[in-house]
């Protein structure tokens, strides 16, 4: 009986009654301006009705509203897209079909650029704290890529700009993936294109290219998901989004940022004509250096061969032989004078003396012959020493050849003025260097700080 009494006292409402009560309550709520970021935009079958969500873009705020609006109620010339910050006027209403609360907008327009810049700045600060813009994680571009991947709009001018520039500088195979460069499909299509090219082992560098545009047009390139996709690529990425005054978060996350699509082509492929000129100049400098070394060695060799001992080796024995002969003549003349004035009784002893003198002359002759032999040996030794020194000089000349280490895989590093760079500090100070290998010279950019 108690249960029956409670049921009799309870008031039960039909679903329709509840819905009408909520609708009446919402009808008394005044219209309001709401600002948020467009997410999940889709259009009705006839394109006149728009359905999307408005998300609060402030960091740490999790709030969103279901929105419905008519295309005719948008600001003139305004085409909303995912990622855009908008302001709309409308009322809250209850959907009878699904029972959900939604915002029925009667006017929709883009939010002010100042607000968009504030949102971008907040995202940039958050992503920078995570290290996505850290210069240390940016990779160098390949000097001569085997293939370039290009993400751009179908029929856009960016494709023609990049293709013409590459053909003029250095024809390299190009893989083009078409993607929307603005609007609601931009983020998804560009992200998918990045993954496709990053997975292609033939592609060495990826270029994202589009022309300039308004801040609203470029908002997809500051989308957090797209920025993370660029940072996650294993292949180096070059951003050529907008023009010099336009800077998106994708530009900051890319490995290199180009002011225009044409400038991006200049970054990814070298100028073959300039390379040929640099290689020719380097060859001429190497030839001149080699000729200078050869001339120096020739002068050293001429100075050695011009010495008397090498020009006339026999002259070494001539002076001792002349001195010995002169000594013999003086000795014989002196002895003859003494013998003529001696007593006749000493003539017998004179004969003995003459015998002794002849014996001594024979001994002196042998000494002269010995001196001649020694002089010959000395001349031969001088000749051998000169030959050995000449061989050493030739080896030193070969060792000083600046092109010899290049054949072993080493490189000659020079700054833009042609001066040799001999250390890491000098390389970082120069910034731009040229590496000369055995088969050519390549430019290089020094990044990061000295280790």
C-alpha cells in the first residue's frame, strides 16, 4: 500500500514535455556572440547547411559546442575551414532528433587577426617548450638529392615555379603529391602526403609549397597536428608556405624555410653551372700550386748540381796531385843543389842518396796514387749523397702535393674567400664553406655551435 501511495504522489513527464520545457527555457536565453576554433566542418548535401564544432582554443581548456549554420548567414566572402578562429552570433537550442544541445548561429565571421596571432603565439610557445623548433634537431639537406618530393595544390603556380627552377639549375626527378593548400581538407591531405613521401625510399627531401595568402588562408599550416607531422618526418622537409612576410608554425618546424617556392628549389638542388665554374677554378689553383712546388724543387736541384764537386768530380783529386808534384820538385831541386856543392868524396854517398831519393819518389808516387783513389771515392760518395738528397727532395715534393690526400678520401676545406679552414672554430666562424674532394668541390653550411 505504501508503494502505491508513493506512485500516486509522483508526477511523471513525457519526453515531449521535457523537450518543450527545455526549448521554452532556451527561448528565453538571449542571443550571444561566441568565439572558437572550427573543427570537423562538414556541409549538407546541398551545401547550404554547415555542421561543425566550436572548440575553445585556450591551452588547458576542454570545451566544445555543436554548431549549425546556413551558408547564407556567413559574412560576405567568408569561407570557413578547419582550424580557423571564428566569431558567431546565435542562440542555444535543443535538437529533437538526437536530444543534443547545439548552437544555432545566425551570423558567422572570421575572428580578428589579433586573436588569431594570439592563438598562434600560444601554440608556438607550447611547441617550443617541447623542442619542436630546436635548431639542434634540424637536419642538413642533401647536396644532390636523388629525388625531390613536392606537396602542392593541383594546378597551383607553385608547381610550375619549382619545376622550372629545378630544370634550370639541376634537373632532378620530382615526385608530386597533390593536396589542398587551404580550407577544411588542407591539414588532413598535407599530413597524408607527408607520410606518403616520407615512406618513399627514393625521396631524399620533401618540399611543401604554396603561394602567399591571408592569415586565415594560412591557418592550417599552424595546426598543431600538421606541425607535429612535419617534425616527425625522417626525411628533411623544406617549407615554402606563403611569402617573406608570412611565417607559419610549419615553417618553424621544418628543417629549412624558404621565402618562396622558387627559393625552395634553390635550396634543394645545386647550380650545376656554378659548380662547374668552381671546379674549374679549384683545378686551376691546384695546377698553379703544383707548378710552384715543381719550380721550387727544380731550383733546389739546380743549386745542388751546380756545386763543383758534382759538376766535375775529378777536380777533387787535382789539387792534392798538384801539391804533391810541387813538393817533389822542390825536394829534388833542393837535394840537387846540396849535392852539387858537396865534397867530391861524398859522391859515393850521393849515389846512395839518389837511390834513396828514387825510392822516396816511388813512395811519394804511391801516395799520390792513393790520394787519387781517395779523391775518386770521395767524388763517388758525393755523387751518391747528392742522388740520395735528390730522392728525398722528390719524395718531399710528392708528399707536399695538395691533391694527394684527396685521393684517399680527405677533403680540402676553404671559406668563401678561398682561405684554408683548419679548425672547427674557423668553420663555424665562416658559416659557409666549400669542400674540395678528389672528384669535385661542393658547398656546405656549418650549423650548430662549436662542440
